[in-house]
């Protein structure tokens, strides 16, 4: 019987997935919304496996454009295994996995290859940045000052 993680652990996985999506979007990558039909768009896909086993966690994959996917499926379905689109599609997936791993690592996430036959060319997110570390793209205090407003000068001791 499939056993799920606790509600608290599930909330932690959801929070981790949200931070991963935000970081990839901040890097300029298209990020698929949860539940979006893959026939409509391509980009980073962040998935949660909430099973209470070693295969559970947060995973990141890449979905090429629907057109590239269709061309690759067609060539594979027709057993045209020498078609350049198959090599290219695989190369795109591998390149994007490397790029997303570099982005997430730079932002302080721990990532590794999923090493799972059911998740080829996917990353497993092992850890998030420390809770005290704000994303580098968050608003800074000096960005919150209103235009034309100056803080009162500090009083000088004479």
C-alpha cells in the first residue's frame, strides 16, 4: 500500500518546490505551472513525490517545446532512430538539466541526478538554502524607499 508523508512533511515539500520554481523563474527560465497540460508549453517542471519512501521528494525536469517533443515522438514512433531530432532533443534535455543544476546550486540548493529509471534526465532537490539566506533577487531595503523621500539626517553630537 502506498504511504504518503505527513501533512507537515508535505507542506515542507510544497514550500521547497515553490522556492525551486521561483529560483528557476528568477534565472529567466520558463517554469510550467503545476497541472498545466504539457501540450501547451515547455520549460522547467518541478514535481513532488509525496511518498513516504526513498523515492519521494522534489524533482526537476525539462520539457522541450511541444513542437520539438512532437517531432521526436514521430521519429521514434516511425523507428527513424537516426533522425537528427532524436539526438538534438536528447542534447537539449541534457543541457537544460546541467543549466538548472548550476542555477539551483548557485542559489544554495543541494541537487543531484535523480538516479531513478522512472525519472530519466531529472534532478532531485536534496536541500534548500539555509532559512536565514534570502534569495538574491528579493527586494532590498534601499529599493523600498519612496521617490523624493529622504530619511532625517542623523543628529551629530557636538
